[in-house]
């Protein structure tokens, strides 16, 4: 008997939050190491750069986790198009996090670990996660359309043909 749509969405949302929790730990941990390790980390004077590095690392983990767990029921192949959309979404989401950190640092002039983690990691991560949840399911790991037999999310080559990232093009 098929599960109801609500149960599927609850399971997907729970999985997404689990993966997001791991990404949160990666983001917060790496940022704090880069900025505050030993009191004055290697990127202490470059907190936005440290945040970019921590967001990029956490984003790579979310792609793998969401592909293998959250959206495992969606038959999407890894493609240039899928990766490009994922990167675009994460640039926007990362911008949300950076805006929160930048506001705290450069508008409010708060530059301690507590403020950085509240604004840059906690508040920024909430905004970014909500944005990612809405956009990943729609654009990165789309549900297969009812009339389609091919898996979505592959790239189009110069001739308009659909080509997966792996394999030989035009073969």
C-alpha cells in the first residue's frame, strides 16, 4: 500500500534536516577553527573568507547526503546541469549566511565568537536551509514527471540533446 503524500514529505523533511544538521556542524566547526582556533585562528581577520570556505565544505556534504538519502527515491543522474543548479542555489544560500555575518560584523560591530555563531551560523543557516529545502526538491532533485521515461536533471549539449555527466557524449 503506497504511503500518503504527507508521510513522504515528513520523511523527506526529516532526512533533509538530519543532513542539514551535519552540514551545520561542519560549517560551524570549520568556521570556528579558521577564525578562533587558539584564540586567533589563521583567518581571524578575514571572517567572510572563512565563512565562504566553511559554507563550501558544508555544501559539498549536503549534496552527497541529499542525493544518497533525502532524494534517493528520485531517479536523477548527476549532470552538468544538476551541478550548475546546485552551485547556483548554494551561492544564493551562502550569500544569505554571509549577509547575516556581515551585518553582525560590519554594521553592528560585533566580532566575538558568540555573535559570529548566532548571526553567521545560526540565523544565517536557518534562512539558507529554508531556501535550500524549497529549491533542492524543485530544481536539483526534481520528481520525475508523469509522462517521462528518462531521468530528469541532465545537461543539454550544443545540439540540444540530453547528455548525462558520465559516459560518452553523442554515443
